[in-house]
């Protein structure tokens, strides 16, 4: 691709920081770098027309963990590690809300609910029994009990009449959030180029040559914020994880409000005004869902429809409006990778399906490595 003098001068000359990925992490990294280096030239490269991973495709859960999810995490993490994870998620959400404003992202503090299917009686009993333990674990952060039992107020069926409720959780509008982040980045003089896939880079003494599908240029520092797409270029232990979703047409007199979790958070649903969004089911086919493909599959979509029909809206007619999927980045543990890869290359990846909660914080941590 032959660039003009103007293109070279304004976009690709004396680039201080290049960030790969324009999602939640990438844009927060850029904004933090702008705070630290007001005169720097900051360039963000994005391979899609919009952020390609999960930032514009997630369900908009402002959550930090259901009881069954936390108990599952305790099998592979210490109590201190789990506490730090919950703390990071909670503080990340507060930072996101502070940076963009609750009105802008349409934040609604409707609370989070864990729903237990009747076939999962042992899990239900274990989680109820564990409420005091988990409340004690998170007490240093919240100063009061977080989880409590509440009877089913939503007329769900084929589930226990008691839910575990977390009144500290909420929901937000993913589209509003990302639109606001993009506008804020542009307003702060951050250059964003779409449809640019980084295929390689070569590091020199004090700079990095970056090669994309269209061009090559030199930057002083290169930062990867590519989450589920990070493995190839950063050589990190990151696996892609597809998350499939569907949403209904508007439903008259819908009285469901909140974010809801089933089965360790592997299945989740919420209201969006008077619609129901439901997603997940990755645990039904872990190998098949370890992919960057944005297709949907009959197995997962049928599972989501079954939960919608038999649990959430058993007596209410509805129509499916739309289906989609996004790409998360996961690993053997729910621990993000924020590190310096070499003299001039850095990464903040592997959000573990928690990008909305921790993305703003990870972006700050990534920028602060420099």
C-alpha cells in the first residue's frame, strides 16, 4: 500500500505508542497513556470494523461472581487469589462507571441472582450452605453481607423457589459503553484505524517495526490488548473461548429485571428493557467452543432456547430477534496476563470472560508498565 505524504506525516511518523485492539482494554490503555504522556502520538489498530473480540458483543453484566462460580474458583485458586479476583472485578466496575458515567452506560443496579435448576439439587444445597463462608471471604471489601436467599419473584419454573441474591451487581448497555469509550479516545487525540490486522513485528533497539495487512511502520512502544486473539503474536497461554448469545423481540409486560446466573455462570441471562438476552452454554462443548469463529451452533443455541422456554418464560409467548457470538480469552486459571514481553513490547490479555468488570483496570495496569 502506497501512502501519501499526508498519511505518513499525520498517522505513521514519530508514533510513540501503538496499541493492538480497540476493545475495553485497548481504549483504556490508550486513555491512561494520554494522561501520562499528554503530547504523545498514540495509535490504536483494530482488525474489525468494530472491536472484534467480545467488547461490543458481551451481555453487559456488571458482576463479580455468583456463589457457585466462586466455589468453583476456590478449587483451583487460594482464598487470597479469589478475594483479589473479586476485588479487581469490583474495583474495575467502579472505575468504568467513574470514567464514563452511569447515565452514559445506562447502568442499572437491579442486582444479580443465581438460579438453580431442580436437577442440580446438590449444587443448590452446597451453595446455600456456603453463603456464610463466602460472605466472610468478601467482608473486607464490602463491609457487609453480599449474598442472601430470596424467594423466586419472577415465576421461573423447573428451578428451586429460592435464589441467591447479590444486591451489589447491576447491568449496563454494552453498545453505549463502547461508543462512549471510542468517542472519549477520539476526543483525546487518539488515532484509531480499523481493518488493520497485525501480522508480525520486529523489535529494534528503541523501536518496533509493525507489519499489518496494508502497511508497515515504526513505533517506539507496542502494546497488545487482543485478549482471545493474543496467543499467536504474544506467545502467551491464552485460549479463545466463544460465547454464544440470543435476544428476544420485545415482550409485553415483562416483569423480569436483573442479571441471572445458572451453573457456575456458564449460562446467564438478563433483561434489556423488555427483552430477554441469554447466553453461554460453552461448558456443553468446551473443545468446540475453543475457537475464534463467530458462528453459532445448533447445540448451544438449542440449549439457550430450552432454558428460555422451560425456565425463564414458560408461560409467555416470545420470538427470537437475533443471535450472535463473541470471542473471550481464557486460561487454566482466571488470572490476567499483564507483562512486558521485551524491551519495547507489552501485553494485557486473558480476561477470562470478565472483560467488562476488569477491562478498565487492566488497561490502566498495562499503560502503567511503561
